[in-house]
C-alpha cells in the first residue's frame, strides 16, 4: 500500500475539502507553470481522488455520481484546473476500465497515482485492424492532465487493411486506444486564456501497435465487464456531471469574492457604499438564487439518473433531463461568474486580485462542448417530439 495515501474512510467531498488550502495556495503557480504543481498533484493523490469512479473490483471507490459532482465543485472552488484534471482523469479511467479485461485494467490502473488522459477525436486519425490488435496513427489535442499521467488514450474509428470501415456488433467499430505516454510525441502547445494548469497538450503516434486488451469500446454494452449502475450512464454524461461541478465551484468562489468585496468597498460611481447600494444588494441576491437553482437542478437530475440506472430503467427521457441540467448548469454558472467580474469593477482586472485568473478559467470552461446551447435545443426537440436524433446523452 502507498503510505502517502490517506485511508478513504471519509467521503470524497470531505477529502476534497481537506486539500482546498493547498490547491488555493498553489493556484498562481499552477497558472504560471501551465500544469499542476507537484504539491497539488500529491495532495490529490494523497487523498485518493483519482479512483473515485474506478470499479471496486480494481481497488476503486465507485462512488455515487452526486458525490463525484460535489467533489469536482469543491476542488474547483480552490483551483479550476485541478477540478478539471480530477474529472477528466476519473471518467476516462473508470469508463475504460469497465470495458477492459480485468487483468489488463488491473495493470493500467494499479494504485492511486494511475490516472489517464486523452484528447478529443481527430478526423484524420486511423486505426487499422491487424492480428491481435490495431495499428494506430493520428494526432489528438486537449489531453487535459496528461503531464501527470503514465498512460494516455486516443479515440478513432477502425478500418480494415483495405481501408473499409471495420464493423462490429452491426455498426462501424469505434474504439479508445490506451498506450504509454512515452510512446507518443508530445507537443507543448497549451498557450490559452484559462484553465492553463490542465496542461492539455497535443500528442501524436504513428503506426503504433495497440493490443486488443488495450482498445476498449467504452459505450457498447456487449463489451462492458463492470455492470454497476455507474457504468451504464456512459462517459459523456459522466464528464458533463463533473464539468458542471467545476463551473459551479468557480462561480461560487467568484460570488463569495464579489460579496466580500461589496462588504468593504465604496464604489466611485455611487454615493452609497456597495453594501448599501440597492442595485448591488439585488444583484447578489439574484446571483445567489441563480447559482443555487442551477445546482439544485443538477443534483436532482443526477440522483434521478443514478436511481434509474440502479433500477435498470435508465431511458432517453431521464438522460435528456440530465443533459439539460448539465448544459443549463454550466451556462448559468458562467453567467454568475461574468456578473461577479463585471460587478467588481477595476478591482477585477488586477493579477493580484482573486477575480482575474478565475474569470479566465470560467470563460475557458464555458467554451467546452458540454456547454453548447445546441444541446439544449436537442432537448427541446426531444420534449416536443419533432425528431429522434439523440446525441451527447
């Protein structure tokens, strides 16, 4: 047993809360380095926060997704990049492990430090089916947290040697390929507005052999080895739950900071202090309501989804409600962060103030595909019954 890891007798949210002071103090250096500091990584590993969703059969905790959502929120309150990393690594590891042979998953995810990172799909990638596995070629970006993991992955459709699509289970074969980070060429190109500490680099492999046991199809029931309710929810909604937690944590910190500023500052644009300004009072009240309502909706939808998965009746209606709660929640949280930044006036633009870095983080998080408003349009179409297209649920 790793003696640097604390026993997981307390809840994940409680353990996350215990490392807030470390992450908070490391925030500016995390931003400067464009990756988590060793102190931040050790705090996360020391509280065993990279195996939250991993199957219990592999030494993971397989926690309720509501606790997971609260955990990413608590971590992001201290540092958003750390929260992003915890979400990305947990969901990637757990959903891969659940679809892999047990012996292979046990090797990859052996111990509390065995996180996983990968980037999004790239249209020019190719995985050619060969004897015993695949030959993978491509370049992928946005590998959040990859600087702190041993293994990384990539997604690609599978081709036959003649270039035709490889079919499996009656549809084109689409897989996640896992390999050692040392087998890839890493490009340090993470020069971005916010979430700088995620170190989401680009990486390339060329004709890399990936054995069958390291190429799971995470979303196909036929290949799922773990059958707990968590794994029937699928990866995209699990990512959404965690990322929404990150944006809520960011917004909560921004609102608390704005409120503290209002208590002790006199605006040059008003005869009254901020604390005695009716407009400021009204705004803070409404922002509290907006943030709390979005959080409550998310928690309700997460509970409903997990209950349905537990009972074996997780249907499209429930999935759509979770999709609505996550996308709506990310956008409401972003609106709160923007309002707090604007309300703080010139104090918000200073590097020395607590607004500037978190505002950049909030804006970057808002650009993720999980926050795209067309996803809410999709839910609206489902409610109306105008079409049967279902994506990202």
